[in-house]
C-alpha cells in the first residue's frame, strides 16, 4: 500500500506531461453564453415567422437600488435586446411594502404580453418582506427563474420537461456538457443548498444520474468530500474557500461564487473572486470555470433560454385553443 505521501506523489505525477504539470482547461462562460444567445436569436426569428409581430416578453422586477442587482439586470436587459426579447425593467422603490410588490406581480401575471417574470434578489426594501411569499406569487407558467415551489417541486421529483430549471444550475450543466465529461455515475459534490443555486443543482445532477453529495455550513470534513468529487460545483458565497489541494486530480470544477475582495491595485479598490482558490485549483483540476467570465454569463443566457421556451409554450397553447 502507498503512504499518503506516495499517493500524493502519484497524483501529482499523473497530472504531469513530460515532467511539467498541465494546467486545467478553462471553460469559458463568455464564449458558451454567446453561442447560446446566437442560437436563441435564430429561434426568436423563427417564432416571428410563425407568428408575425409576436415577441417574447420578459419583466425583471427590482425592489430598491443595489449596485450588484443593477449590474446583473443591465446584463439581462442587454442580452434580451440582442435576442429580440421585449424586456421591461420594473423598479419599485425601497419604501415598497410586501403588498405593493405582490400587487405588481399579480398584474404582470395577468398580462398576456409577458411570458417571463423574475424578481431580482435580494429584495432591497426598508420593510420586512417575505422573499418566499414574493417568489411564490409568480405564475408558475411565467416563472423563468424556476423559483416557485411548483417548479422546484417538479425538479426535485425529476419532472425536468415540465418545469423551468433555475438559471444558474442550468448554466452549470451547460458548462459541464462543454467539457465532454459525462455526469452519469460520477461522484459529484455540490457545496451549498440555497434555493437559487445548491438545491436545484443537486436535483439536476441527481436526475442526470450522478451520485450527488450536497455539503453545507454544518458539513464536517469538507476537504475530504471535495477530494472524492469527479465533478465539483461550488455556491457557498465564501471567497476562495476551496483550496487547490482539496481538489481531486483531473476533476471538473464549476465555481458559482461572486465575491468582492479588497484589491488596492485596482482603481475600484476591489476585485471579484469565486468560492474556489483559482490559481491553486487550476493546478489540480482537469477543467475549471473562471470568475468572472464563468457561471455568471451563463445565468444570463439561461434566463433568455427559459424566456424563449416560455414564449414557445404560450404560442403552442394559443394554437391549440
Ligand atoms: P446563500 O443563499 O448564502 O447560500 C450559501 C450556501 O452555502 C448555504 O447553503 C450555506 O450553508 C453554504 N455555506 C456557507 N458557508 C459554507 C461553508 N463554510 N462550508 C460549506 N457550505 C457553506 O448563497 P447563494 O445565493 O446560493 O450564492 C452562493 C454564491 O454564488 C454567492 O457567492 C453568490 O454571489 C453566487 N451566485 C452566483 C450566481 C451566478 O450567476 N454566478 C448566481 C447566484 C449566486 P447553510 O445552508 O448551512 O447556511
Ligand atoms: N435573483 C439572480 N440574484 C443574484 N457576472 C443573478 C448574476 C449575472 N431572482 C434572481 O442574476 O438569477 C437570479 N435570479 N442572480 N446573478 C446572481 C444572482 C438573482 C451574477 C453574476 C452575473 C447574474 C454575471 O454575469 C459577470 C461574470 O461573472 O463574468 C460579471 C461579474 C462582475 O461582478 O463583474
């Protein structure tokens, strides 16, 4: 039997080519999302040939004025305009109450020109608003974020064709697909169990036939779990938490984290990093997503995908009376 030092040496050597360590292949979310957006643009053109004058309609509802939300929403509106989706930004003030937010959602639910509605999170209100009540008020037929309990329930039961899949996990699946590595039968570790990233990621991987371990803040021996992962998806919101030497040699590493850390060398005084320590993980992984330019742009692309899908479903319902 090999000692742990021997095992480590063998692992290191297996990653070497001609004596030099090969770095992981970078999976570009910028490139992949562009391909998705180009495909969707053609799809919308096809839809408009079938139903002249028709456009998929999207509403992005924002409460308050957070800088990060403003940035993400501007990316969503830009992508929508490029594809031919009619995107509307509804901005409610910080002083909005839960009733006012719910009433806005109800009116969008009833508007036949809108096929997708998302409520950008977190809600930035001076009042206490129940986020769950707000996200659950969206019509499941327009829930292109996939956050209603109806859509989440369908996903958790494996009814993937009958629901909207949350954008970030769906984008992660697309990035994994880009590597050519099959998830079937693989040991996959997800870090995080939020409604927007970890929990739906777990479900999606499970129903794609991976063996999934989902870790969270109470998980003990996180590095051991990570070390067994053929595929690792991280959504913890902890800057550079996953260290390179935790990662299994050759693993696929998908980093959802968006964290701002101080950086005096930047004019803004800060920079964006993921939940994975990128430079050390790149020395161990087979494939890795960067931050920025990884999962983030895929979240935007998948929102567009769900909106176009919702519009097609609307068109087909109209046609079948
Ligand atoms: P969240 O709601 O705060 O959830 C974080 C999850 O990570 C929780 O389940 C938490 O466990 C777990 N966690 C926290 N610290 C941990 C630790 N030390 N060890 C293990 N697990 C830990 O966050 P989120 O909304 O899922 O977002 C996660 C990250 O992804 C953030 O950086 C966010 O900005 C980013 N994000 C990116 C995108 C994108 O498009 N790229 C989209 C959404 C989110 P508990 O459940 O036990 O508390
Ligand atoms: N709420 C999201 N809240 C936050 N980054 C996003 C996001 C694009 N209801 C709802 O849009 O899906 C959502 N639905 N989210 N997020 C995060 C989360 C939400 C995050 C990053 C990006 C959307 C993105 O494109 C770029 C990148 O990673 O390259 C730029 C990153 C930067 O800050 O410079």
